[in-house]
């Protein structure tokens, strides 16, 4: 039985949806950072531009991972989980320095998507069993 023969499970659908939402959130953050670049001090312009570019590249990468996972590429599951590990680490940083509620949300979202990617139904749909 090939992955295309298996009905798309809700776990995979929700993992893709949440990854796409992460990509949209990163794109919005990149747009905000671009606005900040336009108003940045000349001394910090290089750092501001590099941060905005890296955020935009991150949004594109997460979007591509979500798209590949939606197409049932088994090779996309690893990068999807790595993205969630970065999100969990960012949430831990926010717990220490920023708004604690945002850190908790980020950590729960990262853990939730990682679990969705590792569920047996998702594994079967990706042809990894």
C-alpha cells in the first residue's frame, strides 16, 4: 500500500495547517521587521536588515516544509520536527526574557505539532511504517 492509497488523517491535516499558520506568522513578523528597518538608526541598519531577511527566509522554509508535508513527502517530517524544536527553544527564551504567556503558547504549539507529525496515523500516511 502506497502513501497515496491511505486516506489523509486528521493528524497530518492539522500538522500542515499549523505549519502553514507558523509560516504566515513569520511572514507577518518579517513585514513588521522590514518596517522597522526603514526607521532604523544607520548604526544598526546591517543587523536590522539581516534579521528581517533571516525571518523572511524562515517563513519561506516553513512554508515549503508545510507544502511538502501536505504532498505526503516522508522526507518533510524531519524538517517539520526540527522547526518545532526551534519553536520550543524560542518559547523557553520567551519564558525567561519576554512575555511568559507567549513562551508558553510557543512551547505548546511546537510540542503539539511535533506530536502530530509523530502520530502513528501520520506515519502511515507518509509511508514510513
